[in-house]
C-alpha cells in the first residue's frame, strides 16, 4: 500500500513506535522501538538473536503504533516484516541521530558498542489507520 503524504510526514518525525509481533501461541508481544521511514516502509535496527527476530522469521505479521508526541494523534500500521540484512555503522548512527541529534548519537553509539551488526527489520504496511494527524 502507499502511504499518504500526511502519514509520511508524521512518520518522519522522531516519534517512538510500539511494535507487536506474535508468539508461537498467537499472543502478541509489544516493544517500544526507534524506526526510520524508507519510502512507504519502515525499518528497525534489532539484535539479530532477539525474540523479535525469532517471532518475525516464524510469522511475519506485525503491527506498529506510532503516537504523536502529546498522544493526541496516532498512526496504526499492520503488515508484514522481513529480516533483511544488517544495519551498517553509518545507518545505525543516522537512526540514533533521528532521536538524539548528531552529537548525542555519536556519544550513544560510542557508549553502546555492538558485538556484531544489528539485523535490519523492514516493515511493509498493508493497512493504515490514522487519527488526528496534522495537516
């Protein structure tokens, strides 16, 4: 599906998202994540041995809720996710920089080295529900 310009603009803000994946028994597990938009998809940086990656390899269905800074607006996305390669050092720095700024990102990355690159999770929305998005 194609996102609207208003949905893309909302996703381009440095907002937190809640991502839900499914356990083997079908119950949902939620986690708060940082994300970046790439066209009409989102991508996340996730530890390659995380539960989230294991869930998505077994069942690619995913739900994402992005809340506005004051909680008065949201964009709910449903779709599928794939584990698509690794997140390079420059991409990690750019993702963290969306939330912490350039200097904050450099400090965060230096203080939180990874033993190996994170996995890139790409989320392709198939449904979007919005509430009160800014015009």
